C-alpha cells in the first residue's frame, strides 16, 4: 500500500544545486564580531573576574572536608554486625563444650577479665530453655552501640609496616653487655632466693632456702664462707660501704646483721664493734612499744632485729649507715627505717595506699621509694611528705630498681610486664615491655653502664640497653639486647634474682635449681 499522498504536494527531495551563500562567509556575522571586539577593547563589555581561591586551610583537617565529600545529610554507614553464636551457646551443645563442676569451680579462682563470659548448659528441648537473664542488658548495649556509631567514614591508609618500626642501633655498637655464661657457683642445696654483690665487686653473697648464707669470690668461684642460719633466707643485701663488710639478711621472720669476715684486721675490729648492741637504757624501756627490738646474736657475733611480723625485703642506703625493711602488712609499721650506728628504728610512714612490696633509697637525694602492689610512692624524707605517686597500671608489682641518676625507675610485675617510669616526664609509665611469659622476680640497673636486666620464673633473664640522656628533651633509648638462658625449672620456679657487677658489665643470676650463674660479654 502506498501511504504517501502525492496530490497537491511537492517532491520531498529537491534536485536543485547548493546555493552560493553556503560557501561564502557571512557579511553580517563579520560586522557583529567587529562590534563585539570594539566593545571589549573600550571596556563597554566587562567579564566576571575569576574567583580567588582562599589561602587558608584546616591545620588538622583531612580529606573528608573536600567538596566531593560535602553532601547534604549524613552518609549511610552500615550498623556493626553482632557476633554470631557458637556451638557452646546452643541449647543442646556437644559433650566437649559442657564444663565439669570442677572446671566451673576453677573459674571462680581466675581473674574476672580472664573468666569465661558464658557457661554452656544442656536442655532436653527448646521449650525448657529459661529466659536469658542478660537479654535486656545486651539489647540496651546493642542500641547504645548503634546510637553512638561514628558518623564519619575513616579512610584506610596503606602504610608499610616496616616504616613504623623504630630505627634502633645495632647490637655491635651497644657492646659490652652480658651474653654468655662464664662461671657457675655450685654449693647450695636448695633454691637460691637472693643475691648481693659487694661494693668493690670482689665477693658476692647468696642466700638460699636450705638455711645457709654463702660468701663467694667472684673471679675464682670459690666459696669463702658458709653461715648456717638454720632458716629460709628470703632476701640478702650487702652494705654498700667498702669499709663495712656487713650482710643484712631476712632469715625466717626477722633480720640478721652479720659480719661477712672479709677485709683486713682493722676493718674486722671496727665491724665487730659496730655489730654490738649495748644494754638498753631506762628511757628505751618506756611504756611505748618499740617498732623493732635489737638483740645481740651470739652465734654469729651479729645483731638480730626482731620485727612484730615477718619481714620480706631489706635495702641499704648508699652511705651504708641506714637501711630499710618491709613488713607486708596494712599497718603503719609496714616500712621501717633503721640506723646502724645508733641502733635505732622508727616507722615514718603512717598510711600507705596498699600492701608494700619493696622499698629503696634514692641514690643521691633524700628521697625514698615505696612500691605497693599497684603504685609507687615517692617520699621526701626531710619534709616527711609524699612528692609523687607513680601509677603503674600493673596487676601486682613484684620488684623495683632506681637508675643511678635517680630520675628513672623500672618496675617488674607478676604478670610478666616491665614498666619504665621517667619521673620528670609523667607519673604514668614511659614504656611498658612485655617480654616474659611468667612472673618477673627481680629488676636491676647497672651503676655505670647503660644496662638494665629482669629475671623471671620462665627460667630466663633479659638484658636491655637503657641510655638516659642529659638533655631533658631527648627520651631514654631502650633496646632489647639478649635473652640469657641456662637455669632449669624447679617446682615451677625459674630465675629468682639477678644483680649486676658494680664495675664490669657482668650479670649474676640466682636460680631455683640451686645454681648461681655469672654471664659476661
């Protein structure tokens, strides 16, 4: 069917040639352009100036403030997904998921953060499952999570993990430090609980739970003297003055001061005179009960300090006349100060924020550090007041050591963590190191070298480089150096004490395997 109507219509396509005007430029367009050019030159037509970009920016801004991200309203962020239930949360779990009554009782002995949050139970049918007692609380927490969901998207930044590692110096540049076992001191019949090195570094003293105190010569490993005290030796400390070869040892409940019997004859005579308690004066026998009773010990020609309760640690002042003992109780007589020359004891600290663990003197100033299970109190002995309170954040402090400069403190804990405090910087830890898998038993600084060490129940001792700079704007440099192994575990106990040689970069370790080891470079 032909749908086009030809009647009274022209042909739709023309066969006429192209007109000339389609090839010649338009004269009127040329005149219009000339007029516009003249108007622009004479300033009759003005264009809008380009907008100047602002020369300011957000100092702490990020890419989220760009124009692409400035949208009306809040961007959609999906809600965080709740954790899916596991097999133990079933109403009919498998047998291996159901704990026994003995395991449930053991949960009560664990710390609350380590205790399991859900104990699986078995029910015969879904109908007998009781209502969940924490349903309302968990529903509220879920709504709170949705309400407090952050309303900005965080862009993920691709960073090379290697670039985040601190640039530490090489171990070769930090030598000397103890690396290999050089000597073993054998002779004790039980775990060696404590060590102490003489001020000149010629002798060391060790106390053991076999009821003996032994004095050794460092260079040869020869046992010089054995004191059979007849009770467990918990802690031992050598007088830091070379003119006073006196050992202070916690034997059983009380403190024993005895002559180490090293040195020349004049030193021995002076020491024997010093270790003698005169007859008590009538003023001393007043109604007020003394904190400690000083009694002559005829067996060792020394002095026994009888405490009201069992003492745990003893530490000397750097001058060698004063020493302190710690009785771990909550009373006012928990930390005691003693003066050897006057045979006098007193308890200056009335109240402590917990049970004391250890107490040490400042190396140069009249300051005193008392470590409780959670805090470290810094006292000014002259003003008799608290200067600082260092918050460790640890579960339980076990040991403390002061840097020879006096401004830095390291603290070991019973959960294997070691804290470094810079007292000029903050009351919070500057660094927290988690190197040991079990309790830390002892921490110690070297007097001359930038070294510190920690010993643990996991049968290892860790040696660190700890450089403290004179420039207060420069942070201390802490570098792990060596892990010293060699002690064997006995009754689930490892290295019980560690001490540095006062002059050489040597480390002594005392183990529960009744062995003392000397590690040298």
